[in-house]
């Protein structure tokens, strides 16, 4: 195996290079021809489908309905909400010609759909009986990226965007937190990412929001990844798009709206939360293949090949996503390396001698158990438990990594040291100018004000002014 | 119930007006702000999700893998295949500005993805071992429409597009027919549309294809709807995008490619295949709600409301998609009309007297059985069978309608008469000029050369020249 063909740069050597090599070599993505665009290859797309089906089920179970809104939005819509247009203008892709003619009004390719959905909500909502209106959309969006990175920042990405309208602030804020809870659960239980849910500081809010909530995950280089956000818009969009209802008492009222999104960025998060120097490591609940069987059949061995297929059939019957790598032209050793690099949780090796003894050799992608001989008879019944255990192991490992790279700090020296390798919990004055100052000194930004934080007040770690928020803020460098 | 609020124009009076009223009033769609764009509302989107999940399963079961390719394609890609660019140029939407600047090369919003997928196939295919390459994409596409109609012709629509590469013509043609078979099955078994599979005449082929196959359904105004197409591209796209492989003997060869698509247009097809003067009629296997329960609770009746919810719970347990219409402000009569208009296959009415006798009143959306008292105890077990029967009934009804509106004709007078109310099976010379002549005289076009047609030759029904294809051609006016 030539290193330039199959090996990847070590994480410790150059994490960014490791990431960029592994997503291509593992067959997750390819580069699109237009700047910053991405092709999601079948192996990567299956991760997205897994995430999508689990997220979609939770969205529907909580009363939301899917719908679909147009890709192309009149440019003037964006400018109806002042902060929104300011936030998105530099990122827009604009259609100026269509059907062989110049358009009277340019159309933007949606960067997000608050505006067009707001326009429709205004049409559909009449009385308090129409509320809450709980919509979700699965869609592609385009935001022009100057420094694209596969999955993390691409010109086009796939996501779901929830958009809801409510009769009052309480109900809208409950919805905002419900969406955040769903993201927290999906990140933890599916992606084995121990994220921190919290509120963004005013400087980091979504364009047009009253409050933005986030889940923040720690990658293996100590940086943070914002893995999902949920926004309470107050009545800002309702006022801009005239989203009103007649209350029970007959009075005309503005709705309170929310929006929330999770995207293909999550795939980048999974890669950077669990991967190692050998390549990807997928949590079983997301993995395209949970088990790969490599038959060892030097020069062809029909009995072994058939036994491998039979084992796969029984594992699939037990609900395990199983792949048999029967490619005749490649050696077992090559396949072991390849599936390690591609992140398959469990590998089963099956050769003539194993078959004689009624066992297979099992190798987990991580851990120090090495190769274990396991009886073929009981494997299908045992495998779901083995996979669950591996899932738990990944979550515990990521939690331990995060906790050992997060420090509660009260001095600037400690702060600078903490954010050079991970996160700092600290007191901050809350002014944007001080945030900017910290950013230019250390590249760290406030990730969130954790929901679970204890009350704390004191002097700002940077400027010494009285702290804001009544809690510590989590700072880190971020993707 | 005011007619302008709830009633729809009769089909016989003005079919186009009926269609346009019913898709809006039933809550399937709304108009987007940009020309010809469509909002798919939750009730319409659920139909799409049902179709999507059934189609996706069949696509995967036959060995295809889903992937995702960029929305924005460099303009120059389209022009690499001469017929393709000619076919699509007038329909393109073009991004000329992005990130606040004019782009060096404009990007087209994909009207279909042959070109960008061709580019990727060329990168991914190396040897005969990489073939066949069987890809599918679920995506939105944009084709500028001058005369848009909801679902049928919209500037943006949703679809799946399969794209495959093969080592030779036989294998590629097999794939083309496999995709057509999947569409045929989905149309018949899910949408209860008795479509005719056949080949398009050269004048009706997809831009760049060697052969185009179609399934054609008959709408209740006698017009045809092309409900899915499958194309054999020969080596045209392989040559344009350099999609080559090294054969077993070590020779460099061009691939043979296919593409095939089914779209949100199918929803329009379902509406026009089954609807009547009261509104929509949905086949149970596609219907968002298969059963609606209307509790009759004048002034509130807790026992009835609870019994309705309990019945719904038991029906859902039996796998039946059930909705309880518990809106307190509306009368039962209003609800009956509304759910008839919205196409729900089975309505169950449940009042205090029904509850006493342990029955519900069942009303089917179509047929002459009227109201039937059915025992509550046995309803959940019986309902799947009742729904299957209704599904079969719709397919038989649509088949009977189609057959009674299709005639085998040999004279021009018969032809003109047949295509004024339905379809004509006739002999045709196969020249584009004669097709054009028929179209200007009758508005009818060749829908397909049916696969199942018997051998037949003779004089062209229009010009008298010798017939082509060795079979009769199906003509009709089309959407």
C-alpha cells in the first residue's frame, strides 16, 4: 500500500490536511466545478440519509409538517428585514437572466427561507385557530463561500429548516427550545457527539433574531463546531412580512416566529469528533455499513464465500447493516486498511480455518481488544449489543476528550492557554468590542452561554469590566 | 357553504379551471412569488413523500445508490453535447453575480444533471470493474416556464434523476427498461394510474438521447400526461464528457449511459386521473389521510370525542393513516364536504347514536354503496382490506375510462374524432414534418409507440406514405 494512495497525514501533524485528505480518500465527497461546491458521493450521502430519517421522524413526532418553498426569491424580499439583509447580502448568488431574457427583478438563490416562508405564513394565518403553524423544509441553500471546506463551509449545502409561527412569546420560546432539544438528542444519540447546548451572545446571533441557541461540539483538534441552531425571532419577521392573527378577543396581533436548522455540516462534525490517524470512525447508528465481512479466499474458495454471504444474510435479518467485500482482485490486508480508513465500526474476517472452527475474527475500529474469535452461530444475536456498546464507547471517549480539553479560567494567561488547545469557561463583559479584541488576540470567539451553567459573576477575563449574563461563557476557536 | 368558498367548477364545464381551483382549494399548493414557481403545502408534500419513499425503495432494491451533485453548473458544460444545449438553452436560469461580484463564467441552475454527473463519472470510472455505475439523485431543478401550471409545468420542480454508466449497449438498454418498469409499477400500484409504456418517436426524444421511453397516463379530459421517462444515451454523453473505461482486454472504451426521471408532475397526474366534480380522489396507497373520522358532537360530547380518538388509535395500530377532524367551530356537514373535496378515500362519521349501537357510518369517496353502518369492533381489522378494494376500484375505473377513450383508427376523420376526446392508435409515416402537420391540425402529438403493440404496417393516417416502426403509434393531445 503506497502511502500517497491510501495513507493520510497524522492528525497531530496537520489536522486540516488530515480532514481534507480523509473526506476525499474515504469517498465521502468530491469537488464540484463551481467555486466551493461539493459532490456528496454515495458513501457520504448514506450518512446524510441516516441523519435525515432520524431527524425527520423526531420533527414529525413533535407535530411539524414538511412542505416545500421555492428556491428563487425576489431580491426585494431579503431587504424587508434590515438585519437579515445586512447579514446575508455578501453571500448571495443572484439569477439575473432566465428564459433567454434579463429579469426585471433579480432573483436570489435562497440562502435560507425566512423571507419566502414569512410571506406564505402571512397568507395562511388568519385566526388564533391557525396557530401554532409548525413547518419544516428539507432543501438545498446557497451561500457564497470565499474559503470553502468540504461539509463545513460549502457554497451549497443541504439542510432542514424549521419555521414556526405562534401566538405569543412563551409559546415561540418553548418551540425554540424544543428544536434545540431535538438537535441535542440527535447529536448525542446518533452521532455520539457530546454537544453543549447554550445561547449565543448578541454579537453571534442570527441576522434578524432576538435570541439564537446552538449546540457546540468539540472536534479532536480542540476547536468548536456549531452543529445546529435554533432562533427566536420575536416579532421581527412578523412585522416585516405582516404575519398577523386575530386573537380570541378579536384583536389583531403580530405572530412570534422561530426558525431552526441542521445541515450536512454535521457530517464534517462526525468526521472530526471520532476520526483518528487511520481515518474515519463512524458511530454505528450513523454508519452506512455497521459491519464489513472480508472473506479470506486466496485464489478463490467457494465455501468461504458462501459462508460470508450466509453470515451477512443472518446479520441483516438481525437488523445489522452489513457489507461483504468480495472484490477478487484485492488482498484481505488491503481491504482491512481500506475499511479502517472508511470508518466501519466492526470488521469480521472469515477464512477456511475460521470456518472449520465455526468462528470469525472480529476487529473493532477502536479500542484495545484486538482480534477476537467469535462463534458464527451466536454472532447475529450478539451484534446489535456489540454495536450499541461501541456507540456508547465513542460517546464516552468524545465526552472525556471534551472535558479534558475544557477549563474554567479566571486569568487572561489561563484563558489564552486554554483556547490554544480547547475551550475556556470564563466571565465576560458581553460587549462586542471586547469579543473582537479577544478574537484578534487568540482567534477564540464566544461559542455559547451554556444552558446548564451555574450562576457566576465577577470581572471580565479580558477587560476587567463587570461580567454579563450571570454565568460563565464558553470560548473557543471554531470552524 | 358558499360556492365561491368551497365549490369547484364542474370538470365537464371547464377541466382546466376545475384543476386549477381544486389544487389550491384542497391545500396542495400555493403560488410562489417568482414566475411559475410553486409552494408545495403540507397536504401536497405528504403525497410527494409517499411517492418518494416507495420509489426510493425500488431504486435502492435494484442496486442504485443515492448521491448529491451541485445545483450550479458552469454554462460551458451544457454546450458540450450539441443537442442537449439546443434543447435546454431557452429554459435556463442563469446566475451571473455571486459574493457581491460578477462571475467570470455564468452558472446555470441545473435544468437536469447529465452534464455535471457525466463530468464526475469520467473521474470515478477507471476499469470495467467500476461498471455498471448506478447513481440516483433526489433534487430540485429549474426550467423557465412561459405558461406554468401547478405541478404540471412549474419553473422549479422536485424529482429523482437516475444516471448510470455501462460497458455496452445491451447492459445500458436493460437498465433503461428496468427504470421504465419501476415507473410503470409505481404509477399502477401506488397511484392507480394505468399507464401505457412505450418508446417516443425521434421528434419527441430527450435532447441528446438515442432512445427515449415513457409512461403515458390518460387524464379525465382525455389528454395524455407523460408521467416518467427513461433515456438510453448511447455514447453521446460519454463522448462529450470523456466517460471511458479500460475493458478486460485492456482496451480503452466509451461507456454507454442512461438517465431517467419522475417528478412532482405525478401529483398533477393523480389529481387529473381520479378527481371528480366534488374535488380530489386519492388512491389509498398515496393518500396523506386514508381515513378521516368526523365526531358528531353538537355542543361537545366527551364520550363521542374519546371514542373517535380511540378508534383512530386502533386504526393507526392496524397501519391505517387516520385523521380525526375535531375542530369544534365547524359543523359535521362542512367537514364532510371538505374532506370529500380533499380526496380522503374513507370517511367515518361517529355520533352518540352510532356509539350506542357500537357502529360508525362509513362513506367511501367514490362508488354507489352510500352510507354503511359498520361495527366499531371489527373496523380496524377490516380497514386494510377496504382500502385495498378501493385502490383496485380506482385502477379499474381509470382503466375502463382510458380504454373507452382510446380507438384504433385508419382514416383521418376517425383520427381527428378520436383525439378530440381521447387517444388514437394509428399508423404513421414517422416523419417529423407529418407529426407537425398533425399537431397543427388537431393539437395531437405522438405519445409513444406502445411496447405491447402488435405488428402492423400500412399507409400513414395523415399523408398516406408507408408507415414506420412496424407498429401502431399512440396519438393524443397532451399536457
